[in-house]
């Protein structure tokens, strides 16, 4: 029997690559990506995978994909995923993070009869710094950056298209995602990718490695392992109960940065060299999720922070062994 076809925009990125791997077990996967931050090396080689080099802000690139294929699921992950980049270049970011979503919805609308679910990657950034915790889907929404504003507008469009045009769709607000292949190269990369890169350098005896903490390390986050995000996204795609709804995807646990560092120190049996810098303006002190809504449709966060960090570290170590060989 021939496989059903799934579109993943941004599939060559950190989260996208993991989603591709999982979906290839069952589906034919089409990735649409402009490789601005994504990499071909994030994609496995498979006869069931097609790569389309394209830009979601260009209608012609999207139309091309929908002319070639009929999709069962669409996962929209392509975005400028950096909050700092969105502050520096709001208009350019908006053309990708907002207009790109509308272009994709317009194309998907024409396949509303065959698309079983359109799933959009939103973010906890929509909640902003309003202090009530944990964040529920019904909590106050107050995005503070162009990135958060475009995510909120995009998820609102996704739900509106679901109600207006019968395109079955849902949006997922990811909290702080971490795991293998996350890019640590920018100072604004996810804190765990930068920390993990420091952990690898320390374990390899690099005496110059140092980890900068902005503030006193008591900031709290809900760190969610990438495999749990992937299983949440697939659940939203396959569930009948997710249509026209927005869900948090997170671990449901919360940890301070100092706790994360202590867990890593136990894993590598070494102390990490730390440098405390002043807190960055605009940083939210505490953010973590209530995940009852997605749990009620069957989600289970499978990976504790300790397990996730151990897997991440083991993956990075094995990569280095491969490079050395
Ligand atoms: N990583 C997190 O903690 C986190 C948290 C909340 C939400 N998200 C969202 O999840 C999604 C995936 O994030 P990620 O961490 O994997 O980031 P990433 O940068 O690794 O992935 C984004 C992908 O989109 C592609 N892309 C960017 N602009 C594009 C364009 N104009 N056309 C086509 N492709 C384009 C990039 O090349 C890349 O492959 C994003 O929408 C991001 O906003 C991520």
C-alpha cells in the first residue's frame, strides 16, 4: 500500500529533523526549507523523503509543493526561531513568521478535504511576562517581542481557518525545547544547547570553557526534551479532539538553571566553570506550563530532565567520537 504524504516546513531544523525521523516510520515525508538555519545533515537519507528547497514567504514555492503533492498532514515549523533576530529585523521576520503562515494556510485550504490536520508550531513566548504560573492555554496572553506577536497572530489565523474553511487545524505552544542537533552557536541559542556545548568542552579537558549565567541562575523554565515535542505534535495531528484548539507542549516540570547545572555536574562527575553576568533586560524570570489540556487527549511527557540531559550528553559525546575516528 502506498504511504500517505506529510509536509513539514522547517523540517531541516532542530525540531523538524526529529519530527521527520519519527514520521518516516509510517509516512512519505516532504520537507520544505530554505536552509537559513536548518541543515541537510539534520535529515536522514530515505527513499520516503523528498526535500524541496523553498521559502515559506514566497507563494510560488508553497504553491509548487501543493501542486506536486496531496497531503494528509501539514506541520508548519518554518520560522525565524530567534527572538533576538525578530527584534533586530521585525519586518523581515514578519514576512516569514506571519505572512508565511497565511500563504501556507491559503494553499492548505484548497486541500481541506484531504488534510487530516494542519499543526502549527507556536511558542510560550505568546504568554509574555505576566507573572501568573503555571501557564495555561487560558492564561493572560501578552507577547513582548515581534517573535511572540507573530506566533500569536499565526496561531489565531490557524484556528480561524479551521473554523471558517473546515481546514482541520491546531496550534502547539512549545516551552523550552532541548536535545541533540540544537545549534549552540549564537549567544541567543537555547540555554541548554550552550550549556551542553560547555559540558562537552569541560569533559574534553578544555580549560578555557566557561558558562555565562545572566542573573543569579534562579530563573525557572519548563525544559522539554525534543522527543516529547515530536510525540505531542504527532498526537495533535492524529487526534480527533485537537481540531481548532491550542495546546501547551511542555514537560509540566520546572527547574532553575542552577538545578540544571547541578544535574549536568552529576552526569559528568565534574564541576562546571561558571561566570555570573548581569541579567539581560527583557528576560522572563519564570516560565513553566500546565499541560493538563494535552494530557487529557493522551499526551505523556516521557523524559525527565535528568534522562534528557543524559541522552543529549551521550549523543554529543558519540558525535565527537565519530568525528575523531
Ligand atoms: N526550540 C525551541 O525551544 C522552540 C520553542 C518554541 C517554539 N519553537 C518553534 O518551533 C519551530 C522549530 O524551531 P527550531 O528550534 O527547530 O528552530 P530551527 O531554526 O532549527 O528550525 C527552523 C527551520 O525553519 C527553516 N526556515 C526558516 N525560515 C524559513 C523560510 N522563510 N522558508 C522555509 N524554511 C525556513 C530553517 O532553515 C530551519 O530549518 C519554529 O517555528 C520555532 O519558532 C521552538
